[in-house]
């Protein structure tokens, strides 16, 4: 299956709307209970048709090209990205952080990190950083969504993609109530 160039297409406004997402995680496994980190993801087939990005759970016949990371209150949820699964998508951000680490095995760990309002907002972000350091992971990117939910914006999505020439593109998108992308930016990281 050809892999769409999602972060490029978002940046050039070829993708203008988001559509379907998986409703339940196919994998839900605690990595570190004390640090509140768990794999909570679904293999997906990410496509763009008519300007709409959809990521449906892959079925027995459809080969996945990425991973959708689900949100869980109070936890950091994780999904893997590599050459075989070069796309990671996560939605439902409204103050959380999106982080990407390179593991010691060369795989990328993409994370939806819970970040509540208030004085303890960064506790889980700090715990994830300590855990990652103990694992020998290298932080590649950390992007927030604080302050982006306003006006017609209902939620924030992140799309990460391994791109040609040894780089990762991460697009941050504000999504309106009808799925329209109302604002976006894209960050490129050399890997």
C-alpha cells in the first residue's frame, strides 16, 4: 500500500479536514505503572481522499501503514513508528503534550502525554522524561496543545511521519467541530 505524504499534504493545505478514527485500542498494555505509561494504540490505514484524512483500524485484509494513539485520562499513551509503520496519528488534545523519542533499538516512541491544568501540570511530562532517560531513549520533539482550544476549535490532532531523507515531520492541527482544519504548523526533525 502506498504511504501518503501526510505532513507535507497538511503543510501545503492539500488535507483540509479529518474524518474517521478508530474507536477502541487494539493494544492496551501498561509499560510502567509507577510512571503512568502504557501502549494504547491501534494499527491503522491512513488515507487522504477529497482532502479528508481518515485513519481506520486495519482489518485482516488491509495492511496498516501507521498507528493511532488513543487518549487516556491521567496516562501517557504510546504508539510505535518505524519504516514499516511510518505514520502516527493522535487526537483529542486540549492541553496535553505530543512527544517523540528514538529508542535504543532505532524505533520511535510517539506519546500522547496527559497534562492537566494547574500546578501539577508537568508531573507526568517529567516522569515520562525520567523513564525515557532510564531506557536510553533520545527525545526528538516535544510539542504542546495548551491554549489552542478557542473559538471554533474543538480539539487538536498531531500527525508524525517518517519522511524521506532521514527526517520526521510532525504536524499539529486545530480541528473545528465539523472536522475542518482551522490552523496547522509542521515541525521537521533530522533523524
